[in-house]
C-alpha cells in the first residue's frame, strides 16, 4: 500500500513535471515570436525615419521674402533670392525662368552683373540673397494677377522652383500720384502758364510733401494750393485723400521759340511723386508800320498821285508770312502800293514799300487823314497820316489874274461914271 502510495506520488510528480515542461516549451516559442515581431517593427520604424529624413534633407531650396506683389504696368521690380542647402552638400545651380507671361522680361543678377548660376555653400545653412531677379512689365497690359516661375537646377534631380504672383494694377496699392489733366500748353513769348494739378495720397497716414521743380534757366515755377492765393513750398495731404494745387510757370521775357519741359516733384518721407509739364513757346509776333524818318504827314494835290515811302519792321522773334497792305481814306480817294503783299518778313527785318495816294479831284484845300495798315493772322500795325491837300501855283496865278481883272473893271466903272 505504501508502495502504491509512493508510486502514485512519483507518477504525480512526473506528470506534474511533464506538464510543467510542456507549459514551458509551449510558452517559449510565443516569447520568441513576440521578440521577433518587436525587432522587425523597430527596424521598419528606423528605416522609415531614415528615408523621411533623407527625403526632407536632399537638394536645395530657393525662396524670396515677398513672392506676391502689386505693380503698375511699365514698371520694373526686383526680388531678392535666398538659397539653402538641405543636405549639407554644396551645389552649383543653374538659374532659369521656367515660365513668364508674353511681353514680360526678366533676368538674374548679382550686385554688379547679370548671372546665370549660383553656388550654394554646404557650410552655410542659409546662403542669403545670393542673387536678385529683375522683372520688367510691358507698358500695355491688362490688370490682373500673373504668375512667373523661376527654377534653380543643381543636377541629379536636385531642382528648386519658385512661383511669383504679380498683381498688375494701374495704381499700385499704397502708391500715390502727382498728375495734371492738361500737361502740355502753348503760347507766345510773354505768356504765363497755369497748370491745375492733383496730389493723391493712397497711404493710410497723413503725408507732408515737399514741392520742387526743375526748369530751364530764367523760368519761374510756383505752387499754390487750390482755393488759396499763397504760394507754398510744401503741403500736407491726409491719408487716403487728395489735394489740388496750381502750378504757375512764367518764362523769361527773351525766351526763344521752342518746346520746354518743366519737371515737378512732390517728396514725402515714404515716396517721391513727379509730373512733367510741357510748354511750347510759339514766339512773339509783332509788326510796325511807319516811314524811314518817322514823319507821318505829307502834302498832296487834288487828283494828283503822291508817293509815300513806308517802313515795315518785324518787331517779333518769329518770321511773318503773307503780310497784306490796306488803306482807309476819304471817299473817292485812291491808294495803291508797289507791293501789296509781303510773302515773308524775317524776325527783326525791315522792308520799305511805296504807297501812292491820289486825293479826289474835287478835294478842296485842307488837312485830311489817310490810314495805312499792314497785317496778317498773327500781327498788325496801322499808321494814320495827315495829308495836306494844296492848290497848284498855276491856279493861284489864274486866281490872282482874275482878281486883278475884276479890280481893273471896277476901277474903270468908277472912273467913267464917277463924275455923274
């Protein structure tokens, strides 16, 4: 019985040992598999992280601080380009324009010359403004937003692209203006000119503008705010508003014929505005009619032609063309000229012409007025002559003879009939 009990205990212990061994063996593979799975996951995680870093850290980057701007048609602007090595390697990158609107022009430059390639140093994480992209818009272009794409190619698929957004607006945001409705005027020498102008402040702050001009020597330019009479050298324009002013231009007295440009500027702490004015001097037109001696009187006889020498001078600084000579005299008088039209009389020149005056046949002795005029579309001059009409001496003798005969007749009558 004891043996059986011992045998049962021994068998029980064996079974227990066997069962424990089985449990251990069964549990061991599970532990190994779990460790293997964890190792594989960790390896995959390391590999994924490494690939991501390599992908994010390869090649170069090209950027600019302000990739989107607003600009007016016909203007030029510059973009400072920054480059960075993402992998720690140095690169020589070719620069090019990937796309640009038709009619636009642009190029890459350093501080002193045009370039086509940059060197991005591996030791500098940010190579700063290695290059500048200069962009010029055409004068005629519709308003809107346009795209310009720049490219930096370092080879081996190490390429960086930068898109610039250009908003085209006739009046750039924040940019003021200085303008006048009629910037071109003309007039003769001695004419003063007046231009109505407007300064527009498109900024959100008040600005004080200093006013100045650049004009030919001897010209006077002044600035007067609208609705005022005082000339000023500066004026303040409130933010987002405008102010009108009058620009007065006075040429010198001896200015010659021609076209002159006057540049006016309005300068504030934030911007410089300008407007160009054009003045065309057409010259001074003047003509004078007199005689070589300056005497404006002569004697004439009834029904007899008298010659009078006239002196015609161009007193202006512009040649005169098609000068016509006319007269205004008493009824039945006649006036003719040896040259009734002067085709060309140069500035400062003098020409002599003869006028022939014939009083009326029935004109009695006395003083008369004869007005002679020279004129064209630009100038005219009139001279009034005192004409003394006289009787010829032969008629005087006849008159005296008649008087003598009458006196003799009267004497004879008194002598013959006086005794009665």
